[in-house]
């Protein structure tokens, strides 16, 4: 089976649905329940049968008496951790591509910093302030979508957010003031709490969004925390497409194909040449994901020195 991602990655992997179906058939044949317990040796099921409450195949799953269900709850209650792995990175890249490609507004790449803290703030509380900010942008400033990653600086370990944002024209002073008002409980006011690089303020090209913006997003790759690192608006999430065509058929006629064996079961194919990748998007990727081929025309100018 082939998974096609909007960032251009083509991942050849096993058909997980078929594997699960075959595994279920084997379990049924050998009288093994969904949690992996053999029905002839499961004490809970044997007690239920001996007490004449049940008969036939085990039907305790999901009940309090089921040991597999109890183990599942115990695992679910364990402390969760978050990190940016290859799967999350593909999601970021695909969402970035979609946001820039289909946005009706210009897409900005900004950094939300935290001025001097008034008190020590845990990471999960900092995430709540960020969520309030983007909710304000969505309700009051017609934000069309966002992608953000929380990161700590390498030198001073100051926390900040990189955010890719689709929004109509709003003066930067307003955006900065809105951010400072959001974090006023924990930080002092600053005129430069919201920062940007003039050379990379507007992201117009989807490929540039993936390569340049995701370079910043991937700085947190490998870090493991107990609170969320990645934030995406639901309207831009893009699931990979599952198809069964051979990879050679899909990539026939394209050059500069990079192949990487990512595991014992999966292989990733990627077009590295910019022109070839652009042609691949127009001819295959955009029609597959039902995206518009025509580029968006921007109806306004966004002055950098606006106030």
C-alpha cells in the first residue's frame, strides 16, 4: 500500500487494515480475545463460564471483570509525553503546504516571544495562553488557519512559539498588543513581543513553506515533553491518501527521486528537484488532494512598517 502525503512524501508500507483483518481471523481461529488472552486460560472468563453467567466466546471485553481492559486503562492513565517525530513532521509539512496553497489571505510567519516573566510558569499553562491568543485571532480577526510549534532557545532556553498564520491585514502593533494583553498575567508588556524576519515575513510559495518554515518547526524535533509541542487548526489538517498503485507508476517521468528505507517495513520516496517537485504537484498531487491548481491572487498589500 502507498501513503501519499501533501508534502510530497510517498511512503510504501504494509496494508495495516489487511494485517489487522488477518490477525483477527487468526485470533478467532485459536480462541484468543482482542486483548491477546487465550479464552481457555483466562481466569476471569473461566469463572464467568463456571458460574453459568456466560457461554461460548468471551464477551467480557470492556467490562470491569476483563483483565485486558483493566491493563488498557492502566496504560491509558500513564503520564503522556509529546515529541516531534517523522510522522508529526509530515503532518506539519502537509498542513503548511495546504495553508499556503489554499489561503485566501497572505500567510505570515511570526515568532511569539515572552517578555520578562512575572512568575515561574509551567509549560502546560503557557500552552493555555497561546490557545487563548489564537482563539482571539479566530473570533475577532478572521484567522483562516494556523500552525505553531513551541520551542526553547538553545542558548538562553527562553520559550517561544513559531507560528504560520493566515489572516487578513491587521497592523503589527495590534497583533503585538493583543499578544501582550493575552499574557499580561505572567509577562511584562513589550513592543517587540511579536517578532518576524523581514525576508521571510510573507510565505507565498507552498514549497517554501515546507522547506523554510518547517526548518524552524523541526528545531524541536527529538525533544520530549509532558505538554503539547504542536498546534494546528482543524480546518487545515490533511490526512494522507491511501492508494494501491505501484510507486514506479506514480513517479514515472519524474527525475531526482530520493529513496530512504525508514524502517524494515516502510520506504519513503521524495522528489528533491524544485522544478520537478512543482510539476509533480501540478500534475499529480493537487488533483489527488482536490486542491485548486490556480494560485491565489492577493488583493491587498501588507506594509511591514504599519502601526
